[in-house]
C-alpha cells in the first residue's frame, strides 16, 4: 500500500497544505483541524483507498481509516506537512461574523442537548398521559387509571426542569466557552431564575410585578425562565469582566474579590438593562421567525426540509437549538417549534432511503451497514446512515432530501408543531402537540414512502454501471467455482462487565459497524484481558486502543472508552508492547475507570473484528461476563 500517495491525496482533498492547521489520529480515525472546513472535498475522499467514511464534529473533521493503517497514514501526512501529533483547539479568527456566531452557538448548545432532550421526552410522555384520547375525547390515561396520577405528576415536574432552569445550563456552558469560570456562569443563571423573583411565565397574567427600589430607580424583579438571548449576553459580560479582574487584582485578593465583583456587577447589569432589553429582543425574534414560517407556508416548509440534511453536513444544525429553545420557551405565542418536526422528517427519510438500499443491494458489507444505520436513523441518529450509505451512494441522499421536503411541506400546511424536544424520528411523536399527532404521523408516512420509492427508482436507473455489473458477474462465477473450508475461533470478553452487540455502542462509528462487527462491554473494573491467543499487532501510544492478530489471521481491535485518546494515557497502565505473543485471558492493561468517568468520557469498551470479509460472526450478549465467558464466535471461510 502506497501510504505516501494516499497521504498526498488526503491532503489535497481537505483543501491542501495551507488549509491544514493540525492532524492527529486515534485508533481508527484521522482528526483534522482546518482553516476552512468548506474547502474539503468529500467526493474525492470517498474515492481514496483505505477511506471508510468521514464526518464533522464540533471542532474537527474526522476521516475513518481503520486500525493498523491510520497511524501509518497519519505519520505520512504529518511528514508531508511538517506537523506534530498535537491537535490545536485554538479558535481561528478566519470567517465572517455569521460563521463565527454559528460556531459559538454550536459549542455552547451541543453540550446541553442531552439535558434538554431528556426533559423534552419526559414532557412528551406527560402529554400522552394527560391527553384525552379515549371515550370520544373526554378521558385521558390518568383519568381512566387514577392510581398513576402521582407518577404522572412526578414526570410532569421532572419534565420542566431543563426549560425552567435553562439559564443555569446556558450560563455554565456559555461562560466556559467565553473563557470564564463556568461555575460563576451557572451561579448567574441561578440568580436569573431565583424563586425570589416573579416567574417569567406569570408576566402578562394580571399578577402585580414586584420591583426593587434602587436609589429611586424601580427595577422589575422578574425571572428569566426559558430565555436564551439574555443569558448568552450576560455570560459573555461575566466572562470578560472576570478575566479583566484577574489581570488587575493582586494575587492575594484575587480568589476573594474577583468572584464577588464579577457576580455583583454582572447581576446589577442583568436586571438594570441587559436582561430586559434582550428579553424583548428575544420575543421579537421568535415572533419574526414564526411570521416568516407562517407567511411562506408550504413553500417555506418544503425548502427547509430540502435543506435540512445539507445544513447538517456543515454542522450548522447545532445552532438551531438556540432558536428552537427560544421558540419552545415562548410556545404560548409561537405554538411550538417547526424545527423539530422538520428534523424528524429528515431523519426518517434518511432511514427509509438506507432501508431501500438494504432491500436492493447484493453487497453483504453494505447490507450489514444498512441494517444497523437504517434503524438508528429512523430513531433519530442519522450520521451512520448519511456518512456510511446515502452520501457514499449519492442518489439515496437525493431521494431522502426530496422526501424530507415533501413531509415538511405537509407539516407546514397543517401547522404541525412540537411542544418539546426529544428524539427527532419515529418516536418524535411524543414531543408533538396532541392536536398534531395525526398530521405528524401522516408526515412520517409521506417521508418514508417517498424516500423508499425514489431510492429504488434511482437505484434501477443509476445504481449499477456496466463495470460494476461485470465485477459482480465475475464474482458470482468465482463463487460458483470456489470451494471453502472454515476455521472457527472463540473470543472471550476482554473486560468484566455487561456485554452488548456493537450496535449499542455510544460511538456512532462503531455502532454503524464501519469498523467491523463485534461487541461493547460496559466494564465494572479496569482490567483488560486478551480474548484469545495471538500477537500484539499494535498498541496506541496513549494505551487506549490495541490490536491483536490471531494465529489464523483474524484482526481484533480493542478500544477502551470513547474519545479517551484525549486523556493522553492518563489512567492507563500497559503490560504489553508491540510484537508480544499473548495467551487467552492474559492481562494486557489496567485502566482507571474513575479517571475516564470524571473526565466526562464513556467507559464503554469496543471489541471488533477489523476485517469482516468471509467471516460469519455470532455475538453472545451477557448481563455479566468475565474473561472466561465466550462472547463472540467467528467462523472464517477460507476460499480456494
């Protein structure tokens, strides 16, 4: 394999040498930090040998290469660029103000999405329990089964937390992004939703608004529940003020006076001017967005549905959460959010397109990818489907965005809106307004049917060129003439803990099987064992991943944790080196799971067969497995 040529083509496809700030790699992926991410050419990348896929994260462009090869490709790229393995996380000043704003909003809101989504799903569940679906629309589940009223009340209480205390979440994340102390940001958020203030949702209901008399100046004592713009601005002010105070305050006073003055000054500014002004601006923004959406109607819904997937590819969709949160916070005025509904149409359309490919393709590797990624897309996670199938084949992607446009246009026509966030897919129905349930289902059906049928039509018209047909026919002839023998290998668990199929991995790339079939272990202790006899093919310098080759040629990748490459070896102790011969159940590593958890990373450990060709793989999930329990059986078909 010509790594020099592969490296040069990858460099060219990401925009050339001048566009690369830094490049590093983990066990399977190249991680690029680029000056301009729009200069990358993913079409060219797809045609490069060894490239299995690619995707954008919040601050990196990652190219999936695979274990045992990625380090060699990375070394050659670094050699050609004269770069080191350090990944720069420094903010770049290039780009217009819109691009910078999108990046900032993405960095602030992506970390808090899980909290908002969890509460959104609970809110949807609460709505289902309380909706009058029965006895001609007069009875709800709660009224029919009053014994669950207490449970329903608890769920309703839980569901409002992330929205009522949204300034706390945003304050923490935004202040950290702007360079300040995130805990001061959270404290400022708590002040903005203090129970001593009038709840923001009570304004306009006829309740007398309390105020503070500050030297004759009347300041409304009203909270900022559910607001976005005020807390973003306040977090920026807080961070800049804190940094300035750190510079001018003597070190012996710094820890005492800087937090005090930061909170005191920012608090005054919040209630005296910044907060009220931006609360009004937020109301104008939400009203304006809904006016545009309602005015454009079906056309607007269709255009947004058509563009949603392309926008997702740029990463800009993460900034929608800021707008969507504002729409939901003011749902008494807006009625809810159309963005979530559109995202659901897009996701199910991508999933349906992938399932159509599964139905049509004869490629076993593609079938394996489609079966996993198609289902996850229907449930709201589209990255494996898009990067592993629809974008790679192109025409299923076109079918999906057309289908998304059709479904979204119908939702716009029927004013179908969400009243909370959740999983944007089939189960997104629980996040919709009760009166929108039926139309949401119709929209889902439209998106799924159009995507599936169009993909089949495109497949028959464009799917296979003559060269591909020739290759398939040749392979069929070879298969008819071939005979095979098989070798069966058993693999035991590499760690003690719960064993799940690889599709359950929280790492989307592993879950899509792009790196091979296998298992996920949720470990209960930090010992890592050899799953079989073999040779240590490689161990990553940060010790978070290693490869084993068995005597009959199986290539096994063990990856401890998710994104643990960023720990740079902290908490990992190795007892092996490359070239060592090991026996099944030998201890290979010891990992401090607490360090991984406290650093904010998942301890899920993936064990996959890096090469799936001619392999029949059986996986045995287990609630508790130890190093002696068989978790994978591999039948290797040797063809002659």
